[in-house]
């Protein structure tokens, strides 16, 4: 479950902290993946049960109606997210 992000919107090529719960002990342990506006994140800085830190891909689609998806062990959490580049 995603509770929020820091900062509150995603900025291309910048760090994004995803806060929540149930993310698993590591990305590898849960086959974790993050997508922003459908674009798979390639740069993971850290992954824990309550926080995921990533770099927002340069190819995400900017707009006020963006989406953040976190896949954990076959389940997907969705979160609405503003994206700017």
C-alpha cells in the first residue's frame, strides 16, 4: 500500500521516495518493480518494507493525472501522482 511520496510530485531524473507498507524486505525478495506513467523505473536507490527510493525516468509522461504503480510479489499498488519534466 502506497501512503505518499516525497516530494509530492515526480520530477524527471530526480529522486522520488515512495512511502507505504508491505513492500517487502528487498526488491529481489518480492520481485519488486515500480512504474511511473507506465514507464518502468531502472534506477533503484533503496528498497525496504516501508520505503522505496528511485530515480524518476526521463521518459515519463508529464501531467497532473500521472500514475505510480508498485508491484510486490504479484500484487500491484496504485497511486495518483503529478509528474513534471
